[in-house]
């Protein structure tokens, strides 16, 4: 029996799961559950999966790790079938996976470095994720992740280049730079290089990399180098995903975000001016504590006015230990209704964005079952079957059900 992995949450977790797959190769009969703490639903799904594993595979050695396990290790260790609980730092150490290694939960709050691990494969994925930083120095009132990930620690540029070269040799044509707060990249490194400088050096040192994409960005921290790359570098994909969370100034202040509504609007307008046709995505929280219908409407109006096509919407989820959990809450049915309204607005925006692509020629990174994504990260259904992981030119013939329809050119 080989090592199995169940991964919940972000792209950073996906990257770290592949690191663990290599480190734990000798742990036959083991199931690693890499948890997420962003929402109560993510934790519920992980606990449900562990209980199901304990019933269906009683012989398996279940190892639980990730942010939720780091924050509250005791509750995860008490679940049926759990053999070990590992902290976020320990899960990436080779010694944690040696025969006879005991249980541990590391003190990541004292950790100041992020080790680089070369990953060569992302099972079942057409694109590869590369960790460029870890942790966060900010304290948004709704967020528990700094307690699970610790402070900002950046991966040196040389290590990032080495990882991307390894993935390129393994056949990957697109790489996504990921972390907890990638816009804060470099502040802890000698010379304090910014994210834009790192991206520029990566593209210069890996000239054969066809496509580079960025994960979620804080709109308050996009540096000048990165703006130049957005405007001028064709290998940096025309897709900007912003960690907005809301578009009401009062709610943004109560979230302790570093931007206001006007700042977010300026970023979107600047991106569209510098890279015409760029796709904009955004993370949004619906029903944050103290959010009235009027304040929610400010966010909904912003989404409609800016026509953001790609939304990730979450109903607010209380995280014990955070300031927002002590604020007057919005009833859960209202949170769900507001999330649904935001998603509906996003779907309308996406439909317009996709319709505008009809008749154009796009480059598609192919995935399983005749699907793929364009440079703008628009989903595509191809008329012809093709191998996963290829870059091909296709002509867009239509749009339906949230995806483009296309034929290989």
C-alpha cells in the first residue's frame, strides 16, 4: 500500500501535499490529511473524511496536519483512527517521516525560515504550484491563518528558480506562484526584494517557461515592478486575482484590511488600462459581523459596476480567537443569501466576459476530459480530446454553462 493524501484548502496546501508525498514515500499504508482552517466548513469536511477513513480503512495509519491541526492539535488527535498529528513546519521535515518518528506539533510562531523542497509532480494536475512564501504579518480581524502559518517567511529567489526548472523538465508548461500573502514577498530576505523583482528574475532565468501565473494578491501591496510586468510581459498571464473581501469602507476598516473601496477600484482600473482584456478575480466574504443590508449592497454594487468575472465568495465563518468572532454577528441565513447574491452577480459578469471571447483565438492549457483554461483562466471545453498538460491554440466558437467552447486551430 502506498501513501494516500487528502488535501483541503489552498494551493499552498496542494504544494505541501506533494512535498509530503515524496518525504513519506516509505510510509506504506498511511493516509495524510492536510487540513484547512479558513472556514468552519473546511474543518467539518476534513473531520468527516477522517471519520469515514477510520470506518472504511481501519488498518490505515492516519496522519493529520495542516492549519486546522496546527491551531487545535488535541481535538484532531482525539478523532478515531488518528495515529499522529504534525504541525505545519514538522510536516515538511524529512525526519518527521522516518520510521519510528513520534507525534509532534511544532512551534511555528518561532520559525523564521521556509525550507525549499523540490517537487517534480502534481498528481492529476496540468499546472504546477510553487511556494514562494509562507505565513503572514498582518492581522485581519476575521483570519486565523497567521496562527496556523506563523509570520512571513520568503523562499530565496534561487530556490524558486531551481524548483521551476525542475517542474519544466518534468513537462509542466504553467506554474502558479503561491503562498499565504505573496504580495509581502521578500521583506525578510537580504536586500528585501519585492514580488515584482522576484517575478522579473524568475522569467529572466527560466526563459523556456511558457506561462507564469500569480495566486491571490493584496491590492494594497502591488509594487511598481509588478505593474510593469503586468503591462509588458506576455508570459505573465493576464489574470489578476485580488484579496478584496469586501467593498464597503466601514466593513473593510472593521476587517482591518489595508485598502478601501477606492483603492480596489483604482487597482482594477489600472490593471485594465495596462493590460487590456485582463481577467479580474476576487475573494469576497458575505455577512461579516456588523454588515447591514446597506453595507452589503455597497459590495454588491461594486461587483456589478466593476464587472469582476471570477469571484470566490464565502459566507463569513467565525474563527475562535479572532477579533471578528467577538463582534455582533449576522444571522447565518442572511450570510448565505448574501453569498448567493454575490455569486449570481459574478455569474452574470462571467457570462459577459466569456461572450466577449467568442470568435477570438486563445491559447489553452489542456486538462482532463477535453477541458482546459485560457491565459485569462477562463474554463474551456474543447471539441476534440487531447492529452493533458499541452499548450494549444484554439478558436472560441461559443460559451455555455460558465465555460468557453472551442476547437483546436
